[in-house]
């Protein structure tokens, strides 16, 4: 007989919480708990990227406290089993990813098993298991940093993926935490459509999907959620935003390298409409990214379409998740560093989509949204997917 289990998946790039230790963490955890309280899931999966922040050598020591703050929060006390994996060993440069995955199982949920990749079998989840430091030799998680030779022209960074495998009431599934490459320069992102960065992300995500679908282990339905760093097609978007503007390209002195692009409104005293530099994307009418949840710009969100053969996504009904201001008085404003984009996503295989039960009752409907839309959560708003998992047994 089928059973139905409420599941909450959350992805969050938490770099800001470590770069501003203590300033926004308590608010962040409070907003997380609100989501748990309102949806009352029986299984929670939290995927973090950039644990330790940009200055991870200094701030990684706060990782243990951050994890403990979540574990000890009021809403999590009803979950009597947990599995926690935080790759915080930055000294191991060849393998360090700064990824963290936390899983919580409610006391009323029985028959939950986790896969041991060494013995190739599922084992019952009992009590709490926590690994914060090196994950080397931990057999219930697979972790991989993207190979150095993937992108010889770009700086090697701590990007990669982490997989765990679960059996919940006879329904097996993979949960994959991923962090893909960002746009290092807005100007280079404007050079082509798709951009060179988009091509890098496409290669990396295809690599992840091939790895979790290979024949080493029986392929299962999977959810891939994390910071994909997907960006809008910048060249097409800039062309669209500047159709009625004078576009000026400023070169660096005595070089053929672009220093900035300035678009001025023709009929408004040459007011600057759009100003782009390597790390600056200042658009005069920023509100367009939030109006109607940025729906008019979703047509420029093209990177996920390359993967429709193997994955799908619920409809996006929330504004771009990045880059929000880190000023707690401006929780809904974007920074002028990057073009706002839906970086943080929850994707699933077609087989996973088929085991999501579409319930009719309003209280238990599927929800795909951001956490803390009106609270400062750092430069990324966490993104969550709440749904009912249809499983095949008791």
C-alpha cells in the first residue's frame, strides 16, 4: 500500500553567514525554522555551499557552532535522527569543496535507511551521526571536487558535488548537493551567447549527472539541489535592456581590452541606464527583477533547458535568488555587483518527478519558493521545495 511522506528540501549558499559571523545567523535560522514549522515535514534535507565563506581559512572554525545552532533549534528537536556531513578540511586542497549536507528524520517516521557506498547496501538510520572536518573514509557519502583539468584557463576553485542515497518506506532516491562555477567577469559574460561561463557550468552539471547515473550503483530517482550559479543570458538581456539607449564601450588605456560598457537613455538627458564592469552591473530600473517575481526575465534563464532530457524543475514563482544586499535594512534590494539571477535551484530527474504526489488539499500543496524573502539572509536567498513523496510501502 502506498504511503505519503512530507519532504522539505532546502539549498543555501551560506558564505555570507561566515563572512559576517553572528550578524545575520540568528535571523537566518529563525526564518529556516518558520518554514519547518509551517510545512511540518517528516524528512528534511539541507544543502549548504560555501561553508566557511570566502575567508574560510579564518572563519571555518565557526562551522561547528553553525551546525549546532541548527541542530538545537526548537523545530528540529522533533527529529530524533540526523546525518550531517560538512567538508570543512580546507587544508586538503585537492579535495576541499566547502559543501555541507544535513538530513533530519522526524520521530514519527519509521523505516528510513541510508546507503553505504562501500558495502553497496542500505543500513537503518539510528540516532545522530555527524562528520564535520574531513569526509575521507565516510562510506555513507560520496564527495568529489571537479577535476583541475576541466577548465585549464580558469582558476581552480572549491566547486564540486556531494551525494547521499536514501531508502524511505521502500522508495530509493539520491540527494545531490552541487556547487557550480560563477561568472568571474560581467564583461566576459557579455561577450557571447551562451557565455563561456555557461558552457563551463553545462559541462560540470553533465559530469555530475553522468556520475550519479553510471553503472557503479543502480540508478535511482534523484534530486540535485544547490548553487548552480545559473545566470541569465547576459548578452541577450543587455541587448534587450539597451534597445532605446546609446551604448558606449570604453577601452582600457592603450589596450584592446574592454574596461566598461555604458548605456545612456537617449531621451532623458543621457541618464545612465546600465553600467557594466567586471564586478559591476548597475541597472537604473532594478525593480524589473522583482516585479511579478521577475517573470518577464525568465526567458533569459536558459541554462537549465540543456538538461530537459534528464531533469525537470517546478515552475519558478519567486524573484532571482542572488545577489541580495547584505545590509539588513535592505533585505529585498539587489547589490550592483552582478545581474540578478536564479542561481539557487532544486532540480529533479523525471523519475523523481513521478514520485512526487500531487495532492489536492490546499494545506499540503507543493511549494517552490525562497526562505526569508523580506529578511536579510545574505547575498543568496535560500530556496526550498516542499512536497509529498509517494512511497511504495510501510
